[in-house]
C-alpha cells in the first residue's frame, strides 16, 4: 500500500477542486468527495490493532462480551490486505432488526440505515464507508445447515465461518468501492464482481 502516492492523489484532486480536504492529521485525511456526495476518511498509515478495534460497533443485543470479540477480530483483520482498510469507517454488527434503531439514533448519519430484511448476511453501507453484518441472518443459515446435517456441521463452527466470510466479503466490497484512488492496475475492475469478491473472501478465510 503506497500511502505517499495516495497522499499526492488526494492533494491533486483537492487542487483541482474535485474534492475538498476538510481535516488532516498525521494519520488521517478527511475529504468531501463532491462526485460521490459523501465524506471519506482516508487512514494514511498501516492499520494498527487499536485503530481496527475502534471501528467496531456492536448492537445492544450482544451484551458485555463484545470487547473480547472486538480484540479477536481486530487481530484477525491485521492479516488481510491493508489496502482494503484505508477508507473503513465502521464495522457495524447487529443481531436482527431490533439493533438498528439504537444505531440510527447514535450514528448521526443523513443516510438511511441499509435495509437488512432479516435475510441479508452483510451489506456495504456505501454512503457511510461502513459494513453492516447481521448475525441473526448468519445464525439462521448455519441452523439450516446443521438441520440438514449428516453429522458434519457444528452450529458454532458454521456460525463462525459464516460470520468471518461475510465480514471479509463486505470489507472487500468496501475496499474496492469506497477508495476512489485505488490503483486500477493493481485492482482491475473485474475484481468487483460479486463472484470475484466471494472468491476472495473464501480464499482469504482459508489462508489467514
Ligand atoms: Zn457481495
């Protein structure tokens, strides 16, 4: 990940008034992206575990264990391609629609929370540069697998696998879609197809 090149690209677009730099620190540049009509924060250094941990937002249904899960998942995400994390704002994890309202009250977003329908495992929230994962939908699928079971599937294992593959899948969407400066020679357009994204998620899950 070439952060110096990214910085130059942002400065150039700022000078051309294609976007406006709103805030800049040693680690982050917040821009107003006129073309896509949203703010994007670029994290300009390799992601650290603590920074990743601060991205996580859990629905109230999950109770008190979330700091342990956050720590575990932050360590996990340290092992993926850091270019996918440059524009990551939040990783929002809900357990069904019941968790949506408390979020919309605290997030202060102008955009509607993505419609999860109870059946969608995960979704990129493009406007917020965030991903949303619905554990209740993942649990339902894992339960189906175990119910049809021939003794192969274990619910907790299927849930963990479903959760991690979904998380990787949505982060891949975010990494390819939200970073307007992602170099096209390294990440050509065909990688954005849903099939290619799912393949990346499964391969990454197997490898890391
Ligand atoms: Zn997808």
